[in-house]
């Protein structure tokens, strides 16, 4: 179905690797969310409810997969993996609010504002964002290289969620309801709203492994850009073709809100073709990594072939 090169690893190996990274991030998140002084017990409960609800954990898995491919130990990748997932969860909590997408279901259970209340959900998102940067900053260090790496990662994450990234994309999304966008504007929205944080996940893994420039850095950036867009196109497709049980949120919600998506703009067949095209671009970008790219190739296959 796709033209990207195949890899020798079996789907079982891929599943085992992803499962191991998912289990690790659950433990890291659980520790980060212990929060001995959360202000109120209710706020801590809402933060844990939203963050420890499972999910694909694609972003931390990308951090782990990229970093280990470049030789970084898992312990060095825990902070950026947790930070990017805390940001992702905060964005979901706020996106689900009545003022945004007004969703009642997330990951197969009530959204934060439904399980608690709207004010608590707003504070939960705020606190998760703050915790993300606290985790990424880490404790005191006398190693100048480590200090620079942390600063670079903080800058990367801030850029990925700001006006050039997630917040800017969400603003375009809100202004686009009921409008028919051209393909270039739709792509720009998706690259910011969803793609930027996925690309950031890849680059956090690279920086944590000490790769801050050169051909490998450029290759990973191109990979992250392509796979981020492929992910969102596939998400648009699943909103049409998937069921609520499969995707963990209300199926058909985008169409019900008259939001512009790839299927609504170019049709399902062309949306699938464009997702496959971005998948192939992502794989091609990894050429400078050689065999080290195996895990990332497997993730690219997972992203464009996932059922949920």
C-alpha cells in the first residue's frame, strides 16, 4: 500500500519496543505527578486523571526512539519524554473545553471538565504546562553541556507550543469553522496544531542525545515534519472512518462542527494518498541515519497504519 522501504523487524518486535517505552513513561509520569503540595487535592486528582489515562503516548515514544537510536541512555530521555507528554495532555484538557471543541469523551472516558468542572480543567491545563517545564529544567547541574542541552530543549518545546506551533494552529482552527480552506492553509494549520509538537518530540530526543546540528539533525527535523503531518491527516481520516470505541473520542465530531479536514477538502482517497506521501517523505528523510533509523521507520508505519 505504501512505497516506503520495508524493515526486517517484525511487528512483534515493534510492539514490544513501543510497549516498553509506554510502560516506562507511565512510571515517569506517575512520579512527576505525585505532587506533595498541589494546592488542593482536587487539582492533583484532575492532573493525574487526565495524564494517567493511557493513550498512544506517541510523543514520548518518539523521544525515546530517537534518543536511543543516537546512543542516549533511557535515563537521559525521561525528562523530555515526560515534558512533551504533559504538554500534550494539557492541550487536550483545554481543547476539550466548551469554549474550544466542547468534547465530552477523551480516551474512552469523560473529559476533565466533565469529570471535575470547567474551572478545575482550566487550572489543570495551566498546572500541567508549568510542570512540563519544571521537569524539563531539572535540578542543579555543574555540567555546562547538560545545562545548554536543557536550555535548548526548553526553547524547542516553547516554540513548538507557541504561536508558530500548537497555539497558533488552534487559533487558525477556531477561525476556520464553517469555512472552506484551501489545501495550503489547511496544511499550515495542521503543521502548527499537531505536527509541531510531534516534530518537537523527535528533536528533543536528538538534543538529549547531543545532536544539535549537522546532517543527522536536519534529517530528523525533516522526518518529524513529515510524520507530524501524516499523523494529523490520518487522524482526520479516522474521524470519518473510525468508531467512537476505536478512537476513544466521539467519531464524526469534526464533520458535526463543520471543521475543515483533509477528507472534507480533498476527499477520502486523496487524503489517504497524501498521508502515504508524507509517510514516504518521512522514511526518505531518514537515509543519513542508516540502520539506526529502524525504530523510527517502524513508528512511521504505525502512525499511518494505526487504527486508533
